[in-house]
């Protein structure tokens, strides 16, 4: 291997130790843990720069696109709403068949792939379609939750699928607009994560107003990049009573900063607040379920286990051990669902 005394490798390895914050390091009691969690929430809103997003909409008027697709166990309705001037959000509402009482509502956030269609198991025309991208690692989880009785809202996240830049729409499904959008938002103090978290917050507001949804049972679930969005949106949105983060809880040091990841994972200043597990810890005492695959190469399992340990300590401090659920499964980077689907539908 070639070497050079001017290579920045050592600097990049050392800067983590100098800058990464450890907000819970000396926390030994419940009151302080909750205070730290509150501060993390405030810092998360600031670092994402949500207040910098221009001309945000306050009243999300739903436009229904076409007729609903009726399946035996649920109905799928394509919708749109303006979330900012010049920016509309595409989303789908999945409503279980034969609702007789108020049911849980879930914001479902997809990862990279076909976009939102991959968790809906549909083609562009709305027909059922079998996906084989990354072995269908997202497991059609929006559909699975609807089948179990949840009203689900699933947005097309900024830079994915139909929400790509115009010039990218002719490219293969797996080519997102994340790279260019990430770079072009930075001069404004924004990131792709900023926009996606804002979408998740908008979805929470829309979901809370849907007839038949139990507002005491609002939840959020995301996989991979959708897990990132679900985590930071849930830190901010306290109406999410249950949160499922799949294929994301790890450490920045061992995943985002050690392996290739899409640029939508990088948020300036995030490590000055804390590690991934600190953000997850700040959710305590709300219910949190974490899915981590033993064979996940993007978020290595040993680092995930270390993150789990840190989160468990804070949940224990606030007397909420029973609210934290860890699902370590024998699989790759994927949604497992064996625990999470029932967890959210109860």
C-alpha cells in the first residue's frame, strides 16, 4: 500500500475523539437523563435547520390522486399535499378493511430502492409487483402493518422515486437524487435529512387528522435511510408513542464514518450533539424497538450491540426497561418484522 506523510487518514481518525459529544457519559439519575434528552431534542431541531426551510405549509390540504386501490385486507389511496411553496409531497394512505374502532396510525419511511413503492409492493401503475432489489430488504412493511390493522401513511421521501430531480427520473430506479441534493442544500444550511424529517413531521400531522386513527397510538417506523429519518423525526415529534428503527442504530464511528454510505446520511454538526445511540436514548421513556441484522454489512452488528448497551443504560435509569425492545436477528440489512409488526399494531 502506498503511504504519504501528508495523507489525512490519521487526522480523520483522531478528529472523532476531539469533537464527538458524550451527553450521557456522566448521567447517573433519571432526572438528569430526561433533561439531557430534552436538550438533545432542542439541538436536533437546530442542527437540522428546520426553521430554515422556506415557506413551509401550515395546513396540509390533501389532494386525492385517482381512485383508491381496493385489496381484500386494505385500501391504498395515492395522495399529494403542498409542504412548501413549490414543493408537493406524494404519499399513500393504507386503510385496513372493516375498521370498527380507532386503530394505531404509523408513519412508514422507506430506505433506498424503488422509493415508497417498495414498501407498498406496487408498480408505477398501482399493480402488485414483486421486488427483488436487495432481496426486497424492506419487506413491504407498510402493507404488512396495514394487514395487521394499522392506518399507514407512507411518503415518497425527498430524492427517492417520483421525488427525484427531473433529470434523474429517466434513470434506473436505484439511482436516487441524494448526491446532488445533498451537495446543493449545504450552502443553505440544510440537508436531505432536514427535508425528510420535515416530511415525516408533516405526515404525523396528516395522520393525526385521519378518521379512525387513535391519536394515542401514533407511531413511526423506518428502515436504513428511512430509519435515520424515523429516529430524528421521533426525537422531535413526541406524538410518536412507539418507534421502530430498523437497520440504522449503530455508531457514526463504525458505520457512517467507516464505510461507504449515501451522502444523505451526513449531517453537519450532528456529532457535536451525540452518537446515534444518544439520539435513540433521548426517546426514553417512550417505546422503542430496534432491529439489527447479524449479517448487516452497512451497520456492523458488534457496533450495533455496543449502541444497544448504551441505550439500555439510559432506559434503565428512567425506569423504562420494559419500553425498550431489541430484535437481533439472523439476517442482512433488512426489515425483520417478526416482533416489530405486532409491536406497532397492538
